[in-house]
C-alpha cells in the first residue's frame, strides 16, 4: 500500500520530470564526463538556443545541474545527489516487487504441490 510520503515527494517528481525528456537525459550524460559551457551542451541538438535553455532550466530546477557564469560564459556541472535519491526510490520499488513475486512464486508452488 502506498504511503503519503511516496505520493507527495515534489523533489522526486521534479527529478523524474527532468529525466523524462531525451534531450535532458543526454545533457545529464554529457555532464557526467565533466562541466561544460552552454554552447557546447547545445551544439548536438537541432533546436533554437532559447528552447535548449528551457531544458537546462528544468534540469537546474530539479537540482540535477548547477551553473556558474564567468563573463559571458555560463558553465553547467552535474549535481549527482538527486540521482542518488532516484536510485534509492527505485531500489525500494525493486525490493517491494521482488518480495511480492517471491510470495507469488511460493503460492504457485504450493498450488502445484496440492494438485499432485
């Protein structure tokens, strides 16, 4: 059964929303290599810069990236902490489903043995 905390976690909601888009996932992957300026991050994507900047804003709002401006250059870097939160949530879900499937498997085995 779901708990109230699992239903209302705005940080996790923002994180999964940010990761739901392939452009933003690609940016996160690129930043996994190291920091990069906006122009380098935008280069591979066939979209106008204002549209790309919206993707960066979503990532920053989710806490996945931070930016620093020096002169006219804004550089982004990955903030891995929110990814750990997602990993923890996914691990809890996996554990829950593995336990459920183990119980189901035990139930099916019991049914098979009673049919003999």
